[in-house]
């Protein structure tokens, strides 16, 4: 991989009606997996959120994606009760209070 290759991405979606933001669309290129890119992306997203006054970040995930759930926990997200969900394939709801 060259230094100018895109190896990952993520999005922070504002939900003003809920006074929170959603961590969405986090992905790492298969060639870059296992190189802590997801951790770096997550840390950068959290730093950006703090700098911009975000108070709560949530995400919806699937427990079959164990490496991603482990990453979210490592970043400081905690599981909260799943009371309805936006995405059909999701079975876990996590949040981080900043």
C-alpha cells in the first residue's frame, strides 16, 4: 500500500432531535485490517466530536461482528438496552457520553 491509499473511513451523523450523534459507516480496507486503523479512526472521530461539543455518540451494531464490537468497547463505548433500532441487521446498541 502506498502512503496515499485510502485504508478506512467513518462518519459522524448528527441527530439534533435526539441531541446526539451516530458513529456510522466505519470501515477498514481488508488489506489494512489488523493494523489498528479502526482504532485510529475511532480515536480521531471521538477527538473531533469532543472538539465540536458533541455530548453523546451512539452506534448500532451486530454481535456477529465480534472484532468491531471489541473495538467499540476498547474505544469506550458501553452497551445500552436496544429499544427498537434503525437497521434491521443490528442487535446491539452502544453509546459513549463525552
